[in-house]
C-alpha cells in the first residue's frame, strides 16, 4: 500500500504555528484540547462543520460509576458485554476515572439531568446491572455536552478550530511523527507540530446502513496505518439493533436509543410476537451483538426488512419528555410512538477496533496519539457496553493530555526531524495522473459489499471473496494521483475495509461482534 496519498510536488504550504494538532472535533478531540495547558497553541481539525460529529448525535448518555454505584459491577458489565476479551487495565481506568470525568464535565458547564429531588437522573441500558447512565436534556446527551465543549473551545485563545479541512497523512521520520499534511481551501498544507493526536472517530460510512455521520470514513485509522501505527481488534464492528427503518437510506439512519428498551420497551417480530426470550435470558436487555443477531435472524426467518420496537406501554407525556428527539423524529416519519410500534432494523453504529494505544493513548509512533472511537485501548473487548463510548473519549482524552503536558516540558526540537521533502518524494516513482475513476460508484460498491458480506453474520467464503475484491480495487488505486478529497477518502475506506476483513479472516474464532458462521453454535438458545 502507498505510504503517502499526495505527492509533494503539490507545493505544500508549511504551517509552523502550532505545538499540537488534533485531527477530529468530536468529544474526544475537543475535550482533550481543553485539558491541555493553556500556553500551548493547538489546532483542532474538523473535516466539515464542528457540529458534524457522531458525538453531537449521541442519545443514550454517558455511563459513569458514581455515588452509590459499585465500581466492580460496572467493570463486570463491561467485560461481560465485551465477551471477556477486554483489556482489564483499560476497563478499570475507565470505571475508576468516571467520577473525575463527570466532575470535570460539570466544571466545564455540562448540566446533567436531575430528578425532582435534585439527584442525577440515572437510567438503565442493555447489560447494565445498575442504573448508571447520565444524560443531558433526555435523549440529547451528545448535543448537550458538545454545545458546552464547542463554546469553551471557541472562547479559548490558544485553540483554533479549522473547519472543512481534510487531514491527509501523518508525516514521520524514522517512526517519529513530525506533523500532518492536509487539504484546505484548495491548498495542500503541512502542519509541523510537536505532537499529533488522531481523534477522527469511526468508520460507519464504509457500510451502507449506518447511524454514523457522513464524514466517518476511517481516515484517521487509515493514515495512522500508512505511517506504520499498529491497528488492533479490527474485526470488531458494532451493529446497533434499533435504527429507524426506512426504504431509502440516504447518508445515515436515525437511531432509536437503547435507552428506550432501558425504560421497558420490547422488540416484536413482523407478526407482533416478542422474541428475545428465545435468544438470551436477558431478553431485550441482552448485549447489543446478541440483540442485533436475533433481529437479523427474525428478519431472515420471516423475510421482513424490519422488526418492531413497542414503546406503547408509555404515555405520550413521558415519551415526549424522556425521548424528546426520538419522539419528534418518529412523528416526522409518521409514527406516534405511544400508539404505534416503531419499525427498526440493525445498522452499523460503532467500531471497537482501531489504532492500538497504551493507557496514555500513545501509539507506537513517537509523538503520535489516538483517542476516542478511532483508538483501540481494548476497553470494549469484542462488543461495547452501551454508553461507555462518551466516557472512554473523556477519560482517555484527559490521560493523553496529561501525558503530553509532562512530555512537552522536555521536548527538544531536532532539525533532522523537520519536514523532509525528499523522503516523501522518494515514495512516488510512478504516479498516473491520466486515469480517472468513478469514485461514487466504487464507494457505493464498497458500502454494499461490506453490508452484505462483512456485517452482523459473516462467513469465510464471503470474507475471502470480499478481501479479493477490495485488494483488487486498492491495486487499481495504487498509482493514481489523488487531487481531490473524494479520491483520498475512498482510498482510506478501502484500506480500512481491507484491515477489517483480513482481521475477521485471521481471527479463526467467533466472538462478540465478529460472528463467523463456521466457528459458532446456533443463534437460538
Ligand atoms: C444509544 O443511545 O442506544 C446509543 C448509545 C451508545 O452507543 O452507547
């Protein structure tokens, strides 16, 4: 695979004004930027608008082991959902530092929902043995937190948010990160930095049915891998059981939060029968991978494109308040959720794999960090517990910031680590700038291929076929000159798809979200 996506003959303008560049403006990137010392000059890249992130959409909430919650139970629930392949150190850190995280978010101005007594309103979601999910404004938790972070970042004098910027590549010199190349306002730029943090989020757009925003094409993971960063757990892709079903999926599907089942709603098949009891003793509150597979099984069995979520046991008033966003969106779709069942189907939602990092969010490339969904601490194992993702971004974002704050005190500038034009030029011997590709077509092909063959239920033949297809396409793209963001994005998508499929094939075991038919037992109990 190619090392750099863009030839240096593009005349990069060199930007030397920043100590730190953070690629990504979701909760991980923004929170981390606020935890860094104020004397550091920080650039935060946003691929589109700062509100275009999955963090802004997060409904369920943020799982936190606080007050009377027994931490050991949160640890147990997390590793049980993750099928016991989680990194236990990371799980303990996540749980032990969740109280600090909530205190810090409140300190920044986040106003978590409270009950009439003034206590936090904490709710349940699947596989949590204790109500420990905090929210903001009902089902608008992500937006509530992000509004606060965005305001804080905008008023911080040391932080510049650069919107509509596409990060291209991490530049390294002998496995030491020296900066990042980017495309912005039709110009190629090279940001020379002391530290670079990838916080670019997930990979959802490589599937045709996803709840992820359209910018999430795995760019950060792909660029890290080209720079030699180790990737881990790439086979673990999470499918959320309940996205609102509609025939024409445009860019992303609307999520019906697991919190709706957490409050008591139940799944029913197309004949309106409940079915989760046939698959798992925890029924509708089983971990996500189990529920998503059960739904797929029911849809296959009865040849339906969806199942139903029944929340009609609640009155309008409760639903309108507790699930403001979901209630009004269902209404827009023509469903009164207090009277009618909601048609739902599983859709790609989260990625447990990514750039391997240690407990300070460091990658194996010196001075390169990764935080949030693109990073893999191993905390989620093979299947993430509901609402642990926002907490992971905050806890490990702060850890990265603390680590950099210490390390930057002894940072020494070395001339030899400066941008090395010849090193990049050397990698380009055969650039073909005459051939054009139909990027929309090959993008759609990839999304459909991943959806059909690398989804909730996988098998070895389909994985082998898909790997061949993806590798052939990568070969076709290998020598092309990339002069637009679309081309670079597609290369990244194919590269990430390659890593996911290869990992699924190499795993030789079916566990959690990597369900490979040849290696597992029957779905029904
Ligand atoms: C949800 O509200 O169901 C999604 C929350 C999460 O992804 O954990």
